[in-house]
C-alpha cells in the first residue's frame, strides 16, 4: 500500500465548564464532545524521505508548524521509519472555528501513518503522541461519537449513543484564538478557583446519549469570554436563537455556533429559514452547515 485516505471529522462541545487554571498554562475542564459528519479528508502517501504537507486552503505559514507535520514526524520516529510521507489536506472544517479541525487532522494523520506503514502501534501509544500535540487530539483518536472529557479534555470516557443528532452550524465572523479566549475568560473571572465536584455534570457511560439529554446539557462557560472578545458573535447568537426558537451555543472557543435537531429535515429547514431571513450582506463571511 503506497497511500491511504482518512476522514477527519469535526466536533462540537455539547457541554463545557472551565474548572480552573493549571500550572502547565492549560485549564482543567469538564466537557462533552460529539463527533459530527462535517469532515476534512487527509491523503497520506509514501515518499522516499521528508514530510510534505499541502492543503487546498491556507492553514499555517510554515508547514512544520502544522499539526499534521508534527503528528507524522512523531509517528515515523516512534516506528523508526526512515522514509517519508506526503500529506494532502482537503479542508471542509473552517480553520480556528471551535470545531477541532486542526486536532482532528492531526489525529487522522496519526491513524493514517500508523496504518500505512503497518506499525500496529497500540491505542495507548497513539494517544500519548496525540496528547503531546493538543488537548483535543485524543478524542479524535477514540472511536466513539460521544465522550466526556476531563483534565485538559484529554482524560476521556466514552458515552454510548442512541439516535443520531443533527446540527445547524453557523460559523460567523473571524476565527478566534483559543489562548486569547481563555485569557479573556480568566480576566472576566478575576480570581478563578476550582469549582466544586457538584458543579460537574454526571453522565454515566452506560447511559445512551440522545436528543433530549443533549438538549438538556447544552452549556459553554466560554460564551461570556467570546462575547467580550467578539461581541458580534453574541449578537448573532441571540438573533439566531430568537429566529429559530432554539438554544444556540458556541462550540469550544468559538466562533462557530450550533443548535440541535432530531432529524436532518428539521436541520435543513432551519438552515433555509436563516438563508431567507438574514440578508446576504448580513451573512458576509458566514459558513453554514447541516451535519
């Protein structure tokens, strides 16, 4: 096998609570991840040496700064592989949107290089590589649609799923920096202290995630920080929530917004309502997905 193609799905955070700042500059969080059908495509091919990363959309100025480059480098080193790889990325997930595109691309690269060279690295080894690349990467290495994330978000517990959830996703406005949003959160919170254990949502892994449960836990502690840094996102969120009569929340550190539906038809109908009701000039720069 000379090449392999791997899907890199996006994620949303159905629930995100920030518990406190860590000594390593990250934050302890409690979150519920959901993998969705919106996805990038990663093609990995063997080459004699080196690592080449190409994307159909701009991602990083220097390829060596791209997480896919770092992921491939780590797996090749771990497997003691002397040849190289070419990584071609077809982007569909908006960059820096709170949907985990970079982390998912990195996870897909880890999986792809491992399979391409028949390394048969165990899940623990792959997760350790992913953890060094980013807090969200281990979730994308976990073969599950839903998971509870603790610690930095990389201590994971899979949740069984029932019926498929559908989402209307609106990426409105410019990309956001996760570090900037967390800094804004810390400033807004002034003296951030760890929250009590009782503040954490408890979802037994044996429970099945379904629409009613997902709707009941929708929450994101970072919404206030995103509002302070990107006030337009807060205004759009409130406007869409009123228009659709739905709870609309930010995924991750934003700026993507989403709401939930029971069926694809309902989500498409909501998308059409947005397209009819919000003028094209007002939607400049928006990307709208049903997933």
